[in-house]
C-alpha cells in the first residue's frame, strides 16, 4: 500500500513537499523496484514532462537508512530495497502553474493535480492508497474524493482514481451542494469575495445537467463536483475528471458579468466529458499508459463532439439565445477559415498530431486543424446529415446513446462502430461522409450549407475588415510604430515576399491596389516589398444566420434540433 503526504514546503514555499511511503512484500523487497512520474495527463494529449518540476528525490527506510536509487529515464527511477519492506521517498515539486491542469501553492491556497506530482509503481498501481494533506484543519478541502473526518485525509481505491481527482485546500473556499435527480452535486469556488449571483449559477447548472441527462442518461458517477478557481487576471481553462471538473477563469470581477457565458460554456463542456471520454472511451484510450503517448485518431469524437454538445446544451436549455449560440459557432468558423490548415491536415491526423504539436500550435504554420473547432463544426454537419437522411428519426444523440450502451458493457469503440450504427439505424451509407469530414483535409462551408438549409439556416461569407489582411494576406498586431506579423496566408503575395510570422513591419502603405511594406526580418535586415493586391480575399470568415423566410418543415426541423422536451 502507498501513503502520500503533501504539504507546502516551509523552506521553499513555491514548492510542494511530497512524502511517499511504500509497503513491499518479501518478494518485492528482494528485487529492484521502479517508480514513475506520469509523462502526460488525461485530458491533454501531449507529453507534459512533469519531471522537470521535480527535484531532490531521496529514498530511505523509516529509520533513516539511505536506499540507493538511480535515474533510468526522464521520468523513472530504479530503487534497490535490499530486503527492506518499507521505503520512504521524499522530493520537492515546483508548484506555480495556475491553470486547470497544474499545481500551485501559496499561503492561502494549496492546489494539486496529483497526476503532475505523485510517483507510482506498477506493482501498486491498482491497490488502495491514502493521502494526507498538511494544513490547518479549519481549511476546507474541495475534491471529488470525500475526505475523512479530520478533513485532511483522503483515500482512493487505486492510483488511477487518485490522479483523476484535483483538489483545492483554502480558507477562501465557498461550498454549495444540491441534489440533481437524487445525485449530490457540489460546487466549490475559490474566490476573494462571495459571488452574489451564485444562486443563478446553481439554477443554470441544474438546467445544463437536465439537458445532458436527457441526451445521455444518468451520469455514470455517484456524485459530481464543479471546482472553480477565480484569478485576478484574464484566463480561461478547464479540465475534465472522473467525477469533477477543474475550471480556472479570470478576471474574477467579470466571471459573473461579461464572462458569464464563458463560465456556462466551460461548465457545460466539461460536464459532458463525464460521459464522453471519462466513461465512453475509444479503444485506444481504454487503459492509460502514463509513460508513453496514447495515440487515438478519434479526437473529433471526444473533443469535437463534446464541444458541439457543450454549446448545443445551452441553446436547448434556453441559457443561450439563438444569437448567442450563433456567435459561438461564428468563432469556430473564424478559426476554421483563418487557419488554412484545412488545406493540409485531416481531423484524424490532427488528433494524432496533438502529441507532436502540443496545444501552443505547430512549428510549421497551418500544419494541423483544431480537434475542438473543426471537430465541433464537423459534428454539427454530421448531426444534421443524420437527421436529414433519416427524416428526423435519428440524430447524433442516438449515436451518443449507443456509445453509452457500449460503455455500460465495458466496451470501447472505434470509427467503424460509429459508421456501422448509423448505417444500420438509418439505412443510408455514412462511410463517404466520414471520409469527407474526418479523413481528408476539407473546407467545411459547402457541406455545412448543404444541411443547414434543413433547419432554415445558412452561412453568410464575411470579408475581413482589415484591408491589409484581405488584400495581401498579411495580419499585423500592434499600435503605432513597428507591428508584429501574426499571420501570413499561405500562397498569398505576402507569403511569396518572404515575410514570416514574428517579423516586424515598420510601415505599410497602399495606393490604387499596390502595397508597399517595409519590414525587418529575423536577421535584423531591413526589407521592402512591393505587392499587387491578390485576386483572392484572405482571412475572411462566415456568419451563421437564420434564413429571413422559412417554410414549416424547416421550422419543425429546427425545433427538433435546437429544442428540448424539458423546457
């Protein structure tokens, strides 16, 4: 059995001090033992290299006798117990990552994502464990695992459960709970001031849960926890977990004002993940390997479908008006049309590429599309195709319920399972549509318009208001003086001139269709380019609109898609 003790280090207060006690059998104590730190965390499909934050790893017996250990990889260490059946490992972990997937500690907050900082052994991975949090017993503990009576000791059935349970310990925690269909739901908020609109948020969470349960059936957990950490500056991030979500938003003063739609959208997205990826999983992610990449081409399902339902839930629950929903779709359309990766990468390939590109963008511009934005738009296209081909007898909701049934049986899925269900249910072929949406680079405007008419909607093209971006494919950021290049459309005249993202433009002038651009390249050389405006209009987008006049069938189709029997 393993026991962890986690505290803020007194000598180096920006660090967590982690003590790990391991109990060994006689057989285990007689052979070498390897301890690991995860290389990635579920919910973010890139290598995290958390060991960069770990230092000072030591191993000893309870009596203080040093035990030899050696590094065997970037996140693994071999221990030689030499017959000792109890080992104590100690180390420091740098905790200053204030987002929804990190660790942070100060004098009023201990925030831990255990997957970042808790070592494990394969021999003990599936055994029960305990965790002791050092701190004032007056502090509240926000976590999906219920602490024991002393409020600072937590037990988990195994390591996989423990590392899927972020926690906050703070004197500034606001806690509210409510029942949803006999399930206890907890809301934990770490804020500087009490949010007066908290009752409204709880009411809206109930509506979100009602809509999603209507689609997916009961939540596959015994309780659910919304954890919200408010920051004093702009931030937006959320991570799904087994029976909770960690959300980090800021600035705090705007969370229940201008940022409230973002709060609802984030809450809805992360809640839907409780079914879609935490319970319903593709075959490739049924069993996590924390030491290596876990490749899956189905990011368009576990992130794209989730993004789609996150926003659609708010429309169906009347928490978003049509115009608010359309605005969110417009944001995805803008990312899709302004990225130009749609000409180079499919959604399936881009799902694999997250492990290479990370979430900060690929080194090569326009290398991969977003499994979130393009995944959402493709899900909208797929859902409307299912509805149109089946005459509204089936929808993407039915496919999600089918995946839920497979998960209830302990089964994962792959793409062929999706296609087989849809073809058998509707009597129509779907393989070609999947190849169009997910297997090939694609611009989604035409396939979307082909089915948006079914619900009385259309995509209206919108040219960029930025003349420089529109005419020569060059996007700049900055005020007066030199401006930084933040976008160059591939195959535009700006691209052919040699200007790159990150260069500095010192002057831009246009006269009767000819552009003169003075710029400084990476080698600090002054350059000048004379460019004729392109025939192509660059960096345009589209807006999702309701048709000015619709017929009764379109209105009925719209109600079936955007409505709910609950409200």
